[in-house]
C-alpha cells in the first residue's frame, strides 16, 4: 500500500472530538468527494465516493451519527490500476440529509427553495480545530502525499477553481504553510513541495505517526543525497587528479627525450619531476610530503606547472 494510503488509514481511525469538527470534516469530505441527489419536496440525498475501505467506514459512521439515518455502501468496479474498486456511500433523499447539508453550508435557502452553495461556509472556518477538520476531510477525499524517500509532494485535488482557491487560503491560514495552486487535466491542484511544510501539514491533519515516519524517511533520504553528492565529488576529484597526473607524466616524458633529460631542470623542479615519475597516481599533497623539506600542495603544483616551459627544448625559456 502506498505511503499516502497508509496516512489516510491512520487518520481515518479517529473520529472528531467535537460536534463542530464533525460537521467540518464531513463538509470537507463532501466538497472533495461528494455529490447531491435532489428529490424535491424539501428532501435531498447524497453520494460519497472513496477507494479506501477504512475511509468508507469512517465516513459512514460519521454521516450516520450526524444525520441519524443509515447509509448504504455499493462497490463500484472501475477497472483502474490504483483503485480498481470504488466504494460509494449513498443516503436516500431525506429531510435529515437536507438539514445536514444546510448546516454544513453545502445547501442554502432562497425564497423557501433549497439551492446548492459553492465554496466553504465561513461558519466552518472560525475555529482552528474546525479548519483542521475541514482539511482532514478534504485530504481523505482527494488528497495524497508522496513517499518522502522518493520526493516531497502533498496535494489536494479540487474540481472547481474557486473552491480550490478557498482550499489554498484555508491551508495558508496555518503558520508557515505556503500552498500553491495549479491546473492539471481540467482539475485544480492545491499543493506543497517543501518538506518542512508537508511535515507540518501531516500534523495539522492528525497523521502524527506518519509525521514521525516522514521525518525519519526525510532524514534518511537527505543523508543518502549527501552521501551521493560526496561520492560524486570524490570521484570527480579522483578523475581530475588522474588526468592531471597523466598530463604531468607526459610532460616529463617529453623533457626526457631532449638532450640532458631531467638533468637540465633546476634542482627543485627536478625533485618534483622525479617524485611525480616515481608516483604517477599520488595526490599533490602526497607529492609535496615526499620533497625535502616537505612543501605544500600549491608549491608542488607550481613546480609541476613550470615543467611546461621545458617541453619546447629550450630550458632558457623557463624561470629558475
């Protein structure tokens, strides 16, 4: 099971502690995964959909507690690769269902008639606990969070652009959360990509066990990244060292073909050339330590650099 599904399983095992939070969480789930079933006469039903059985049980229990009427569950075979089966929760048209939707701000009244409302009711966002419950319901509907060992990404998918903007503002109402919004395949995605913000969001939606797992996985992922960068840096340094040593050996070979060979070199340069010839794979620090007296990396590098002046057959061109 994916990391995202495991997070949903964790938070779906706990019902809201307050009546106001129950209503907010139910409204959040409906806004992301629900639809209305009007029947006239002041009665209205609803349909909720999810691919995760524990989420279906969670909201069946929550909506039945809020409405006082049972919801039926239907298994829908969709043939998808992620969730080949979808679970549909259905409440037949009833006055109790309409009353719940009115309280949640999903329905309103105009001239005595029920009308569908868009957006999130301000009555559900006044208290911090209710804002958390709203986000929890939205996430359980169409949210996902990537495995931190692979990448950092948290998102909630919303069908309506205006509602997506409200969800973004809802997320950003929490300290240090800076959600972004983009369009994808005709829908709108409210997302986070900063690891620290995703960790905070897991705490906001009460995924406390997975928050710890996320922090641990993030630490291992970043350690793995640092080790990889260090290894790449070391390998690059070794490659540069090998290429530099090979070039210096080539210079020494050219000088040896000239009359007098290495004997034409000043004593310090001859010492550096002989050290390099005898130790073709040694680092500059190691070559410097072989000199008498030992010298620094920069000093041995400068001496070896001067060998270029002796490859033209004219030692007089070289500084002493």
